[in-house]
């Protein structure tokens, strides 16, 4: 069946002249990169950090005829002494053979179909992508997402069921439009754990996700994208089947606790000469999630408008966005919030030597707590103060100025200023201790002496924090030198840094030494040795000294 399917897909792909001479040339080649990284750590204080960790990683690519077989791997000991068992593999290997328009994933892999279905979650199994020259494309996957972890071995004592997932993505693509369907199914193995107490709130889940996508550029300079997804979530697959269900319930074998949840994303982009306008609308039902993603935001409605355009002979690039977001879409919460977000960004190339970039963002969050009618009836002493009318104001700005000067622009000065402010307003009043501001100033200088292949860098920084009723400030500086040796095969870096922080009640300081040396041998071997030693002292605490030594070897061929 699969062979017939592939042959049908390839019908148009092979309607072309075949160069028989090149077909029979093996052109066998092996290429890739190997990397070995080790980290040694030592401290005079107790630390949860491992004293020695290693990571072996790399890629190999075998090619012959029209075949290519890339192999990616990573081996580490970072998961051996965590004190708990993770439901996934730290050591990973993935083989991705490819023949013309056929590509496979074998082993520890990850694939992304869309944000609302399968979105990059790692799995151990098999994946397949078929992208022939015709209009029809298809991707498939199947494998284990989580391993079972018993209660006494799990992080925080929360057990994990064994979980398998399967997905299909299909699309029909033409020059002016594209239509697609995505199906994803995942289910926990209820028999993979012997016993799970109800107090843990862990149940074997089952999830069907279906998504329809459409993209078109029928009008000049206008693109339109839309995705609608429905996630069928069963929180406990051990529940009884829903009695007397409708057609949809029968189609998805709905249980008594099965929910149907929706997500919608619509996006417009329009180009007018050099200007670009964009509009996005997104709505995600409360409790919407997919077992094909690690994390997911839900219960939100979001509208965003975007604009960008270059000015002044393309020396100025300007962009702006304005958005509105709200939650509690089902109106079943006592508290809801609304957020207005705006941002401005500008990059300005003043001259070949001087450039400026800046950004500003401002968002306000409105939170309202509503008393229901029973609270008002049963409690006659309720006053408006018992309701919550809360507003959080946040502003962030960043300005950066860079100036290059000297012979062949061998010197560079950079100044950066950033400020972040936040205030909590209730009932139209910002009370004492409900506002905070963080400001940071940084000035850096770099000079390169090309004749002796040496560069020096230095920087000073100052940070001022006004958080609620507590203020603190810190000042610091760093210096460093870098030099190339042995006909540019070796690059040596050495640096010192110091930072001091003062507050109303405590003071602390950090002194650090950094050393890094890289050496290239025969254009293929790279050796790196790095050392960082930090000396920390703080009022009322013992001094903390730690040392981290890093050695890395890389080989490319």
C-alpha cells in the first residue's frame, strides 16, 4: 500500500529527462563534525551543581548517488544525578536519511506541524516527509513522547504515564494558494503505572487534534493565512463512554469528561511600496491544549496591528505594533484581565561611523474582580472596595549608540541605556511601595592593533534599582585583552571584572577572572580551554569562591 502511495506521488516527479551517466556515479562522501565538551566545577560552599559533566555531540552525513544519511547524536551525563528520573532521554541519536523528495526521521527526533497541534515536542520513533514536485505534500510521525515514571522516582513525587503520539500533516500547494489538514493523536498508557493516588491529580489523558489551514496570495502584495484547530481532550481515558452522544461524540469516541476546545489564528500582511502592514487575530478557548506541545497559553483573545517602513534613503528602519489582549472568554471566572501592548523600534544609520537604535514598549494590564449576585445578596456590608479594579502599568525603553573611529575604524565606543518601570494602580491610585524602576547605563570601548594582532576592551556599568520601598545600586567595570598567536592559529583572551552592589541593609561584591584560549590544528581540529573563577562576598554571609574549567574539542571533516 505504501509503495503504491509513493509511486502515485512521484508520478509527476519523474516526468523528466534522466542523466544516466550521473545516476550511476556513486559520488560517495562522508562529512560531518564531532564535538566533545567537558566542564569541571568546584566551590568552597555546598552546591547542587555537578563537579564534572560532559557532552558528546556531533553530526555525520553519508552521501552516495542521490541518497544522503545525516546522523545527529548527543551523549551526556547531566541526567544521571538529578535525584529523580526524567520521562525523556538525555542521550539522543537521530538518523535522517533522504532520497530526493523523501526524508525520514529515525530515533530521537522532533517535528513541528503547527503551534496548535504538534509543536516541536521530542519523541522517540519515526517521522517521514514527502515533498514531491507536485502539489500534494505529506508529513507523518509516530513514537513515544514520555516514558513512564513511578511516583517514588518522579520529580516532586508526581508520576508520569507512558505517552505515545501519532500525527499526519497534508497540504495541497499551488502558486497562489495552499490548503492543509493536520491530524494529531496522543494517548497515555493507563497500565504503565501500577497505582496513582487521586490526590496527585494525575490521570491518563487522551487527545485528538484536527487543524485546517489556508494560505493565499491571490491579490498582489497581500497574503492571508488562517488556521482553525479543534482539540478533543479527555482528561481521564478510564472514564465511561458518553451515553447518547451526537455524531461528533461517536466520531471521537467521547468519554464522560471529554471536552471540545477551539483555537483560531488569522493573519493579514499587505505591502505598499516599502511599507508593510500586518494584522493578526488569535482566539484560544479556555483550557485548550495539545499533548503535542510542552507548554501552551490558553483562554485568550489577541488582536495585533503591525507597521514597518524604511525612511531617509533606507538609512532609517522604523517599526511599530499595537495589540489588545483579554482573557476569561467564557465569563466563568471571578477575575478577568485585559492588556494593551504597544511598541516602537527604530534603527538609524547616521553615517558610516555612527549608528543609533532604540526601542520602547508600553503595556497596561487591567484586572477586575467581580462579586456574584449571591455574595451581594448574602452580605449586606459589601462595599465597592471589596471589588478589585486593578491596573498594572509597565514601560521599557532601550537606547544604543555606536561610534567607530580611528585608522580603518579600529576603535569602537558603545553606549547603552535601558529603563524599565512598573506601577500597580488600584482604584485609580498608585500607593506607596507599588512602583518600581530599574535603570542601567553601560559604556564600552574596544581598540584593535592590527599590526600586533592585539585588541583591548573595557567597560563600565551602573545600575539603579528602585523596587517598592527598597533601593539598591551597583557599579562595575571590566577589562580584557585578546591576542592572536602562531600565525593566527591561536587566539588567547584574558579578562578581569568587578561589581559592587549597595542597598539600605546589605552590600555585596563580585570579582572575577576569565581566561579563554582556542587553537586550530590542520584547519579541522579546534581546541578550546576556558577558565572562570568568581569570588563573591556579601554582608552576613560566608565568602563564596567557585571555579569552572571548560575544555572543548571539535573536529570537522
